[in-house]
């Protein structure tokens, strides 16, 4: 499994972090999720398309970091 990093400009607080962790855990059980709230970056191990869809479904606007 590879890691994918997303920039999520609308991830601004601890509640956002909790929401995103929950959404990703639901669709990618056991996946490693790393969040840097100050930098608005989220890195997840697992299928990038599934992760991106879950982030969008949770109401956020992810952009894949290059």
C-alpha cells in the first residue's frame, strides 16, 4: 500500500480532524492516517480514490499534494 497526501484547506479544527479520521477508518479499516492540522495536510495509507471519496463525502475539499 502506498501513502497519499491531501491538502484540505477547509480542515481547520479538532472536530474536522475527528470527522476525517472516522470517515477514513470506516472505508479503509486499519489504515494509517496522519494529520497535520496547521498545514491542512492529511496522509493516508491505502487506496487514494477511496480515501478521496470518503473525504469528499464527509464534506471537505481535498486536493492531492504533488
